[in-house]
C-alpha cells in the first residue's frame, strides 16, 4: 500500500628525488645526477640553475615511471555502474538500495541511516548532490532523466518535528498528520510556501506495517513520506509539462515504490 507526496608532494632524499616504491610490473627509471657546471659560470649560478633542472627532470622521470591507475580508481562510480542500483527487471525497472555505510552530509552525531529502496526505469541515473540544493545536507541521493523528470530522497531527523530521543523508533503518524509533514518539507519540495489549493490529492497507506503519506501537488510534483526509527524519509519527484504527459504512469510508479526499511530477502 502506498501514499503520494509533493515532491611537490615533495620527495626528500640526499641522493635522489626518486624514492617512490616500484611495482613489480613497473620498469626501473634511472635518475641521473646533475652535470658539472660549465666554464664561465659562477658556482652559485650553476648550482641554482642546475638544481632547478635536476628537480624538474627527476620529477618528470618519476611521473613517467608511476603506474597508470584504472579509470574507476580515479573516477569512482560511473554511469551504468552506480552503487546501490540493481539490474533491470522484466519490466525494465532497476531497484536502488541505499548501500550499507554510505556516507552523507548529514552532520555530526548522526547514527546509521536505515536502508531504503525505490525503483526507477532504465535511463534514470544518479546525479551529484550539492549542499546548494534545496534541502542542503539532508538530501541523501538524487536521480534524473532529462526525458522524464527528477527525484530526490531527503533523510531528516525526526527532531525536525518533535522533541524526542535519538534512539527512538518513530512512525510517520507519530509526528503528525499529512498536512504537518508536507508543510515541513516545503523548502525541499517547493522552494517556498505551499498553498492549500496546491495539494491535488493526499493519501495514507500502510505497507508491511509501515505507514506512508503520499501527495500529488501542483503543477507536477509527487511526494511520498514515511518515518522509521529516528529518521523521516521523503521521496520527492518533479517534472515539467512535457515530461509529465509522456511519463505520468511511470512517475507515479516511482513515487509509490519507496520502501523503508528494505524488506529482508525470503
């Protein structure tokens, strides 16, 4: 059951600047000593000029000898191999499950975030989260598809709504009615105040013992919210008119797919 919501480093050595450890498959590089100063130049001038040349030559030689890292080691995850995103099912949807131990800009003192999941059609990709985004550090992940729309998951402390112990196990209905929850997330969803006539529909539904609030908001926003332990989870979606006309059914399917916590296998 579901509910709809609005949504250099310097290498020091007295003999040679090339003291980086060598991998077995990396060829040796000879770092030559500086040549003797030529006649006609003072010892000081020669030492200064040759010193600079020696350092630059040695640095270039060490860089050339350094083993090349695979692209993944530098870039991290790449499109199509996103952490937490599973393979397409028979309907062409992929399940994103929040990776265990994933870091996030949630501030000091945050306990481990319960695992959540949602489904997106093939073609949706994870996009970077910026603290400049609406919602700031409480945005846990964002996905988008230029042809369909965008979504974000907001993970907020329940203390945003009630004064409660950090180790409490709270459900969304304990925090207040749907109207209170949706108004509390206006900055993340709307970027401004939410008027009563902006709410097109509102539902409350229970899935696997967890209550979800869901909304559809003007012009084309879908939101699903729930609470578990000491966190409030909100999936917010938005689309422009063209995206909505072409993808309304799949957008609603995504919004209704949020699950917290992820059901155990079997």
